[in-house]
């Protein structure tokens, strides 16, 4: 059916009282700002309706209920007064009942109820069950002296956060309205533009001290066209369900972002008694080792915690390979985090494009890429080897040695993700360098996904060391002994590994 009104704003009238005479009430200001932002996203003026004439003691008007069948979405401004108000809670129940009859309360797994939490409250018991599971937007900050609603009258910081939250809400409302209108008119829905079908980003749930940063990051990524999950809170009441929900969303994502602060955050009810940050990190780390998931962890410099378990988690993120598996650890500011995320997304999209291009190539066409990993001092000693590989109709890439450390890391991960074979030139680099490279290459499956790596071979070159001699004595596999100088005959197995896959003609 066709909705004649897009939004009904349900609120307690006491929450619209101005802070001082002559000012706008909070609800009135919210309504005007939301209307302006939603208009730009829909490309037209929306019909936003709220009861602004009745007093708090008036009898609930049946005329309001009768119009709910024509309303696409309900926005409830939740507060302690709202929860206690028979009027407000009846509005919520009546809308849900009418929505079930007019297109369904849930559309494409998304609720037609959007929550604006103006001030925290104790329980959802007085509201329909869908409220606890619906997407919520917190319009308050928790200071040392208690919660403060995001009221522009409190200053510029509060004003900016208020406008940001209204913008996020307008984005989500616009998406839902378009979806409802396309389904009810039987027209094909065109989803919001995204950079890439694979580019869904899991922005992990976090502790309260990082939530504002998380919301700013989500706003930035959403405005750039990326799909974000989770779209609603995961089930904190049951650890098993929490893990299952997080795992399913991570499996559908290309990148996960974890924001770690000084506090542990909520702990799901379950046997491990681990925080949501620890649980999500464990799942993402395991999935990164098993598949294509890329990860970014933001742990601002000098972060520490008075909670013993959380402090151990912070230390593990710095020093433990399993905890940090598959992730880039960022310790700088928010802008460095965002820059790293966008570089990761660009690399993901490039890999996807290159895989499509490889699939589309006629058989036998296209040079194969050999990533020749070496120390910078080996640039000249590898010249003869590189020339020979090129003569075999291959493309050769050396690591990026100079530049910003993050950019260097991203470029080298891209080579690992897109190459056909890796040749590790063990020359000037010492044993510690070799071990570090081996450790990094253990993540290669996370970089490549299902794309096979045809060969990963170590090429021994001068100078001779005890470690190199030990590898020869132990007759390690995938080893080329080039200590006596380059010999094309020694490259036979490496070349055959590529040829046997039919990738070199």
C-alpha cells in the first residue's frame, strides 16, 4: 500500500519543555533538523507527523490510532517519562499492531520502529518486544555526574554530536522508506550505492568510552556508501547467541574494525565471562586466519585499564600474535584509523576487481605475477634473477621499501593478495628478518581468500649463515640453493609449480 505519511514521532510532552523561555523545546528542534536532513536524502519533503497540541493529561485520541495504518515508520523518543507514560506506550503498541497489518512490522530484517534514546531508562518491559531489538540512536553523553542529553544549548560540542546523530537517523529512515515504497509499489528497489558488493564493514560493538568514536566512524563510512553491520545490538543476554550472531555477520563482511578503550564493555551472560570486545576479536581473528576477512584494531597509545582481565587483553593486542591475527594495529588518532580503513577497503576492491579480470581472461593470456620478497639491500643482487623471470613471460614485483609505514604495509599486503607465486630471497636479511617474513606470510590465506597461491619458495643467497646452512642440511622443501650464484637450472621446480597449474604457457 501507499503510505501518506512517512514518519510519526512519538514522545512524552515533558521532554519538549525548553530549557529557558524563548528557546525551542528539544523535540521541536529534533523535528526541524530531522525534517531538513531527511528531505535531502529522499529528494522531496517528507510527511513527518507528531502530536503537538494535546496536553499530557488528555485522553488518548482514537484519531491518532486510525492514522497509523498510513504511516511508514515510528520514531520513539525514549526517556524515563516515555516508559512510564500510558499514552506513549499505547502509541507504541498501536503502531506495532497497525504495522503488522500494513506491510509488516519488519521489512527485509529491519524494523519499522526507530528508537531515539534521549535519556537512559531502566527497562523495556512496558513496550512491545520489538523495541528492545530495534535499531537505537543514543542522544546523550554519560559524564561523571550522570547523563546529559545532546542539546545544542549546552554548547558547540553537543550541537555537533546532535546534528551527527540526526544525520545517521535520517540515513537509516531514508533507506527504510525507499525500501517500503519500492515494495508496496511493486517497483524494483535500487539499493544505496556502495563501492563494492563485497565491501560490508563490521564495526564491532565496543565499550562506552569508545561509542562516540564508533558512531562518528559509522557516519563517515555510511556517507561514503558502505554497508555497516551490526545494524542493531547483538543479544547480550546469551553468550552463545551473541557468538552465533557476531559470527554470521562477520562471515558476510570483508573488513572488521575493532575499537578498544580503557573499559571492557558489556559482558554477555555465559560461561567465558569475556567482554563483547574480547569475544568479537576472537571470532574475527579466527575467521581472518581461515578466510578473506581483513581486520583493523584501534588501540589509542597509552591506553590502560584498571580491570585486570581487560588490561591483559590490551597487552595481548600489543604482543600476542594470535590475539592480533590478521589485523593492522593502529595506535594513533581517529584520522589515522579512518585513513587505514579506507586504504584497506581500496585494497579489497582492487583484489576483487583483479580476480574478476583474471577470471575473464582468455586461457593463456596475461603475465603471471611473482612477488619477490627481499631486503632492500638485495635490490641489486636480484637483478639477474628478475631478468630471468621476466624472460619467462612473468611480471615481477619487489616490496615497497620507502614511504609511510602504513602505506608500505598496505602495498605489500596487496602484492601478497594478488600475486601468483611468492619467491622469498634470503640474502642480506638476517635470521630475525626471515622469521618476521615467515610469520607475516602465515596470514597469506587471510589476504587471498579462495585464490590459490601456486608456489611459495625460499631462495638462499649470499652471505652463508648458520641458519641458511641448517636449512640445506635439513633438506627443507621449497628451497632453492643460490649461494653459489644464480643458475636457471635451479629454478626448475619453482617454474614447474606454476606451469603445472596451466598458468604459464
